[in-house]
């Protein structure tokens, strides 16, 4: 039977079934973040990251007519467990620097963790990385990446998801961009 002979309401119903099936198969939700890696078994998650509510904040400090990136702060993601039982979940903020070879992790923030199950998200706090100029020298661009982690009952990592934040609020000029500038001339 061709699509021309299928009633319009039947086609609309079929479209909704396909969409619902795809949505039910989605295991994580991240508004505007870019998934850059996934391993193992993990639960659902969400990250607030849009132009009106950027996922990261770039703070600058100035010297001699130039402001330099001083720190990056992210809001806590919402992370649910991969099991019906309470298990540890957490995340770590990664500071990445743009190089000729691509994005490279130059610093790791503190591990922020809590307990969660499939119905209850962990209570987590935001995280900040203060740029170490020796580990992360002045460069053209930096970005925030979240490494989400799920542990099993034996404290072994059972799953990870890496998410690149897409919206960075820059305190140097209150703009929002895909990355933080390493330095900003002022004056």
C-alpha cells in the first residue's frame, strides 16, 4: 500500500509511535551539550546549557591591559542512577585547551559525588577549576567538559559519559560563546 492510500491520521499515529520509541530509547538528556564519549552502563542525566542559561561561566582577572582566564565554573548536572538500588554517581569538571591537535584536557577538577537510583537524582553541587598557568598556559581558547560517572555495588566504574559544554558566559564582556578566551585585551 502506498503512503497516498494510508489515511492521514494513521500516518500521524505512526509518526508518534516512532518518535515515542526513539525517546524511550534515549538514556541521557543534555540540552545543548555535545556528547563526546560514552562507555559502559549509565543512568539518565541532564545538564542546563543554553544561551539564556549557559552551562559554564568563565571568570577573568586583568593585568597590564589584558584579562586572562582565571577560572571556569559549571552548574551541577542532574544525575540519576543506573539501578533501582542506591549507588554512587558523580562528575568531574575537565578544563580543555584548544591546540593544533584538537581539544586536550589540561586540568581536572574535584570529583563531586552522591548517591542516586533510577527515580531519585543525586544531590550535587557545582564545580570550579582555577586555571593553573603552568599546567594550562595562556592559549587562544578553553572549554568546560563534564565527565559523568556511575559506580556499581563494588565501587567499580560501570559507566561514563563525557559532555562538552556549548555555552560559556564570559565575564570579560558578558558574551556567551562555545569556549572561553584564554586572554582578552582591554582598553
